[in-house]
C-alpha cells in the first residue's frame, strides 16, 4: 500500500502528493503510538507527540527498570512502562481535568469553533488532514492533530485510521520543525 504525503520533507509542498511505499515498521509504529495516546485528551496530543519525538530522536537510550515504571509527561499525564517499553499514557491520579498552559488555549480554540467538526465517516477529509498535518506549522498543526485525535478511530474507515497512524508516526520520527 502507498500513502500519499509521507516521506522526504525537504520540499514538503512538492512531495505532498507523491505516493510513497509504507513499511510494516511505519504501520506498526503508528498504530502503537495511536494506542499509546488513546486516553489523552485531543488538545493534549500535540504536546505528547512532541515529547515522544524527543525520545525517538534524542539519540540516548532512556534507562528504565526491568519491572513496571512510570515517567511524568506534559499536562499531568504519566507514561507507564513495563521493562524497556512504554505501554500507555494516562492521566496521573491527581490529574487536573482543565490542566494549564498551551493545551488550555488549544482547548479553548476548539470550543470556540476554530477547529471545524470532523466526522469519522469523512474519509477523504481525514486523509487530506493527515497530509496537511505533515506540512503545517504550529499552531495550525496542533489544531489539526486535536481534530484527528478527537475522532473515534474504531468508527473510521480503515484507510482513515491508517492515515492517522502513519501521520502520527511520521511526526514522531521526522526531524523537528
């Protein structure tokens, strides 16, 4: 299968519609990250993806214990792990539902309607947004991510869910913007 919009970002606009072969690693990685983020509020997803990208691109191995462990994440979440792998990002037990900072401004923008309503059945629009998120700059990128992660991917067409996963993986593993 090919996914349009993935790949080399040296000339992002020119490559946006160039089909690129999707590897099994990208598919598995994108699905893993989407599941990792399943309990994260949509407006907090951009910050989590930025943090996961720092882990991925940091070049240093993060030392963790052999058993169960946890690590603080932005917006009051914790990354829960078992051995060498993070398995979930969840709200901390004293999680403040409103949080503070950038996520609040994003949340307020979404509530004001700056982020248009997106339906799980609108596959062409979802796929187009997945392409757009790869070339968008903040804060537009964060609004698009919040829209995509506000969807119930179980109700999306497989093509739409995979596009979200692949775009997420691309953002986690690509060079920072």
